[in-house]
């Protein structure tokens, strides 16, 4: 990991709110779903930032907002020292080649009516003035890089397995040589053995190209495998962030502790003997998040202040790179 120099991606108080339609004749106060509710984070050169949390916490909405596939409601977004939210039209399209995305479902993200070669060539034609020979060379080179043969470019998506389709999606995202890659649950729909192959491929490409990546997943084990730094998200907010080793060694937020305790141990005896930290209740609705700390209705260590004041993401006493949003940070039972 290389974290020298200024960050490539800076997010400050980013919000993504979706309006809730209630019908034509409803004159009540407009309702919104607060999918992302004030997220701030940074991504440094050559770093893999893992973004983890339960389904519905706003991870994918945040990932799409980073590319402006979903327009943020408010906040600041700086990419490569450029105010990304101020770009429009041709300027936005031209700048997007620096930040690309791998989507969760490889089959849904690939055009079934286009061959693999046509899909990989399309972004090259949109962003560069290249000859047909140069485009074919780049397509063949990128397919080889992700472990597919050059002749496979004549085939259609349905002729490939799930793992191969995800490799194609990765090749398409990397064909423009971006600086930043957003990977939204890229292995969640794959078999475990295929997951390992795709993860190793991403790690190899990221290391060789010194690519910066935001890796989104609900699986903390997968995030631990590939990430340098981890941000834990709950109900639209970042509740804890820190270096991978430190966060797993000394989680400060009760939600992070619960996620880590849910990771199975590959030892039957230890798995039966260890104590799990079970969370009570259901995830609150992002349409009506709780007052104060959003996690307090499920928190076993909540105090009266938690239901009234929202905690800030602050540096812990153990490390300047470890931040947590909890009034009772460090007081939770150790795992």
C-alpha cells in the first residue's frame, strides 16, 4: 500500500436522499429515504479501502454517488484534485475515464446483444482516437490480463460462466486505465472457489497497476483479505474506520465487534466454544432513522446520551488513523 501524498478521492459530508412517492393527492410532508447521510472519507494512492456493512446500509448508493451514477443530494466530492460535482456534459464524460466501476451482477451489467470485444472497444472509441488495430490490441491485452483468451472476444455474455463474466466486467472497467476503481460487491454472486480467483485477480491487478480501489462488500472476511484500510457503515453513516490489522485487533464500535464476531472460525472446537455478540432488534428504516446515534436501539452499551446526541467520527486514543463514532468507544466487551 502506498499512502504518500495527497488523497486521490476526498468525500465530505456526502448525502444521498431518495424521495418517497406517496401518490398524486397526498399533501403530507415530503418523505425521503436517507440512504447516505453525511459520509466523509479519503482514498489514498495505491490503497484499497474496504467499505463494509449490512445489506441496506447505503454502501451501493455511496459507490454509485462516487461516480455520479446517482447524483448526491449534498456534500463535497473531490477526485484527483477536481471538484467532481461541478463537472457536466462533455467534461464529466471525459473525466469519468479516471474512475470506473465493477458492478455486483456481471450478467446484468453486460449488454447481451454485444460481443465481448464490442463492449471492451466501446469505451476506447468514446474516449480516445485510436485505429482499429490499436483498439483490437488493447482489447486482446486486457482480456489476457484477466485470464481470458483473445479469441473469446467474439463470444456473447451468455456463453461464459459467472466467474468469467465478472472477469470481463473487470476488464471493461480497466480498459481505460483508470486511477480509481469502485468495486461494488464484485464476488457476492460467485461460488466460494471462484470468489478466491477473482479476489486474487483484483489484488494482482491493483498491485501491478498501483490502482486505488474502494471495495464494497457485506462480507467482512472478504474485505479483510483484500483491504488495506476498512470503513464500517451503518444506516448511511460511517461508524468506524481504521487500518485493517488494527480494526480487527481492537474494534472500538459495538457494531464492528458484532460483525467480527459473526465471522466463522475454521476450527469446529473453537467455533463451538467462542461467544458471539448478537445484536437485538431490526435495522431501523432509513426513512425514519433514530434520533441521536443511529445504532443506539440495538446497542448493548447504550447510555441516555446516545438517544439524544449524534456522535462524531473521532480519533481513538490508540491511533491517529483509527476513528470511531461512539460515546462508549473502547468500553465494549473485548472479543
